[in-house]
């Protein structure tokens, strides 16, 4: 077992534009294979990184300042992780190494959104059927928040992200700047991911089925949990802090694992933002649940913790078990060991932003999250019982607001993400499972429960729990076009729990 808290936290570098193009910042990012030290006692690990860095460099952009990004692929022609060629999009007839970048949470025209079938290979030699353009443009007309960019290639997203293709993208604006929140160097992104390693330091990802049935080799697995937790690409790091307030922009960038984070000395998180920006007011939370792709913007006040070593713990029950504090029950350590370099003049205002409640809508859709067995007897997760290749069924009109009732008839929570839009969670309500199984009817089995206080902001990923109807409301726009919605458990997303949708004019 790897020793915890022996490597310092690393902080991703900020990427700078190479030049201006049509008066807009222009960035070039190259995906490269590299070997990186992830722990003191591990030999360097082969990873794929944006600009050869895992995690990729952090973008800092200003609201209303569009940027161009040229995403280039200089990866090897063969994948180093096991591809299941029976998965849609990953067939033997397609190149092994395909990439396409999605800016998660970005309000982006579809030609720059990273449609899964808009993939491209090394030096743009080959491209998928929906490939339109090499250079992407991000308009950035959205409030300050923490987005992330990651790979989204059809059928191998789980492998490409696991290999390292993910990074942060922070949108800044004047409204937020006026709040006097803790700022650099006390403003730190934290990307939490789980991984498993072979003894030689190489990444482990299952290449054998987890069930005693005859399935393709290597098989897509229904879930993947690593036995080691990394933050910003380091195994169980420590971070020396001053006795003052810090802002942490936390992202769960794991494939399947959920976290319930807390601090070992009982210090609460003061949550100030959700996936899509600031909450109305700061919310004190003793612990914080994050499903894959969810973000939480938090303040932690270490000012009364001088001399302490505080562990960020994880208590989320996974596969029926509480995580072991010695392994996946620990995330990282904060050592309040540094002297105060200057007085802390930051503040946490009582009012952060306004989040007007959406009430008017034009249409409701009821969409099941369900499961079937495939022809090999494996679990196949679906959105409304449809495959990726089935005709498009969700066609909201540009500018209209819809409520989606996500009816989860499976046994697991699915973090559901829609591209392009931001939404509000209305409520969650249990339904009678027996009645559903016997008659296919959805009948309420309890009251509607409002979202948690720290979910009452703009979101782009929602935890839809088993046996519940989760209602979300969102206006569709500002762009028409072809997008996707999907479960953000990457093993589900790759194996059919993703659907195209079209915003029509
Ligand atoms: Cu799922």
C-alpha cells in the first residue's frame, strides 16, 4: 500500500494564449503521452495529458471574452488501456485512439461542443462522421464558475479520461470579483480522482470481466473503483496552508466513484458555488457529496487551526461498504504549518448572487433511467430504454423551458448531465417500485423532497437516485443544434447511457 501524505499537492499551471486571433485569445493544446511521478514510491506512470500534463493546465477566462482553442492529438496510435470493441463507436473498424474535447458546463455552439462522434485522430488524419472543424470557440457568455474540459470520444471516454485527459476551466466575472473572496494564491482547484496501479507504477484498468459469463475480452465493466485517491494528479497529497481562509474549487473527476467529503477536525465547508456558479448565500456544510463531474466551490477557514494536520476524508458508501480510512476513506491532508504571510482581508459576504427561481415552462418530459441485459448477460444502462443509435427523441425548442422527470428504475444513483444548458433541481420524489415492476406505472410513494440547500443553485449534473423521480427545469438555448445528455458514470456513458438531443429552431 502506498504511504499517504508524503507528496506535496501540485497545482496545475495556468495556460496562456499563444497569440490573438481576430482579437480573441488563441490557445493551442496538444494531447501527449508522458510519464509522470504520481507518488514518491511509484516509478513514473504512463499518462496522457493535455500539453503533456496530467491533469491538464488550467484555463482562466473572463466572462464575455470568447477564446479560440486548437485541440491537437499527438498521442500514440495504440491505446494502452483495454478497449472493448463490441461497444458502439469503439469497433475494430474505427481507429483505436480517437479524441474529442468537451468543455463540461460550457455554453457552447454545437460545432465546438465536442460531440462524441466529432472525434479526430493524431494530426487530424482521420475524423468521425460528425467532425466539423479543428478550431473550437468558447463564447464564455456565462457567469463565473468552475468548468472542466475532458475527452468525450465515443465508446472510449472512460479510458481516455482515466489515462489523464481532463483539466479545469475557470470563468471569472466582475460580479464575483467584487465579493472579495479569497484569491490567489489562496484560491486552489482540487481535482479528485481514483486510480489503481500495477507494481511497476502503470495504471491498472480492468481487462477481465467481473462476472462469470462469457463476454468479450477485454470487456466494458459496469463500474470502476480505484483503490487509491489522487488530488491534482498526486496520490494522497499533503498541502501546507496558512491559518487563514482558502477557496477550493473541488471537482470529482473520477470514473464511477462518489465522495462524501469532510474535514477530520470538524471544520465545515462554506459552500459558495455549485456546478454553474455562485449560490445565493453561503451554505455551511459539515460534509459534501460529489458525484462524478459535480463541482463544489467552497471556503475553508483554517484561521483557528494553527499547528493542526487535518485530513480531508471520504465517507461515501461504495459497493455497500464504508470506505477504509486507511485507503479510499482519505483524500488529502492539510497542514496548517505555514506562518501567516499577511493579514487575511478576504470576506464571505452574506449575499453572493441572485438565482431567480424558474417556474414557467412550456413542456414536460418523463424519461426513465433503466437497465437491460445485453446479449452477453452484462448490464446495459439506458436513457428511456433507448440506444445511442436510436432516432433522436428529445427535441426541445430554442428558447423554451422544459421540466424533465428523470425516473430512475435502476438500483443505482446516476449523475445526469445535459450539455449546453444549466438547470435547477425542483425536487425528488420516491415512487412505488413494486407497482412499476408489475404494471409499469409511476405512482408516488412519498412526498416531494426539495433539493439540499447546497443544490439550490444552477447545476449541470444532478444525482438521480434509485427509486425516485428527480425533476429538473431548464431553458434550452442560447444555441440550436445537436448535443448530448448522459450519465456521468463514465462506464455507463460509454455503454449506452448517453443520447443525442437537438435544440430546434
Ligand atoms: Cu449511470
